[in-house]
C-alpha cells in the first residue's frame, strides 16, 4: 500500500491519500479500527451515507475508505455557502436517519447505532448529499444521548469566549438543531450523560471542560 500526501489531521488520527479514489485514516495510538469499519459497513447496508469502507487493508490501526468529493459542512458555513439554520436542520436530519437503524449488537429494542460525535466538521457535503465521517466514538444506546451530545458540542462553541466570531452562527445553528430535534432534548438525563461523557473526553483541554455547564444551561434555555 503506497501512502500519498497528508490530507488532514485530527486530534487522534491522520488522513492520507491512497491514489485518486481512496484515503487512509491512520490512528496515532493503539486502537483497533476494524470495529469502526464494521459499524460503517453496517449502517451503509441500511442506506446511511458514510464513506465506502475497504476492510482488511493495512494495519489494525488503519481505516481505508473511498475518497469523498466536497468540503465539510463547517467549511461551507465559513464560506457562506450554507446558512447556520441549514447546519442545524441537516444535523438533526442525519441524527434521525441514523436512529432509524436497529442496533447491530445490543438486544435492547430501544437501542440504536450512535455516532456520538456528529457535528459540522464531521459531515462532508458531497454532490450526492451529506456524508458522515469519523465514527471512532460510535456505540449503541438511546438515541437521545446522541442528540444531546451533538447539541452540547455546538453549545460549547457558542459559550467559548475565545471563539467570538463563531458565537452568532453557532447560536443560530444550535437553535435550529434544538428546534428540529424536539422531544429528543426534552428530558434532562440525556443532557447530563452527554455532559459527563464530554467531560471525560481526553481530547478536551481543562478550559474546554470548564465550558460544559454553561453549554448545557444554554441548551435548556433554548428548549
């Protein structure tokens, strides 16, 4: 496997080109990407928009996928190509579609496949529609937790004093998301679980964790 140019880096992985039609997502720590690949293949079989997965290629820490054409929803928002309201409504629609898919492993009939990190930078706007990437946090459980986490991630941007340029667009996106999700955010328990899960994320700084209480308070005001 000949690895090409570095296309991007996140908090836990780097993405490289593999020719013109595939990419390699390689984790920088010891994690088995095969489970992530299996979940992506499962939701794809149910018609959910994810990159095509090429299993069995590379190391266990590698995930080989089809290369997507387009930019992230975040970059499209920055460029003025979509509105904040479209961001919130699109995220809500993707969450609802995902939660129509039955759990892959859990025997609990109420459980669904969860993404647990669905935000504007993890959605690629392709010519064929939005595609969801970065499934490393995926799990199974109640859909309300997934919805709450997406809301908390957006709300953190809004309440972050170091991101003043994002507060107006972030608030509008969050308001549209909360309105579109409706009953999914009408109970307190998923928000508290989302706050606790986000606080335990080792990728967040102490300062970012300190924003979580204000983020949850903002979501409650918008409900």
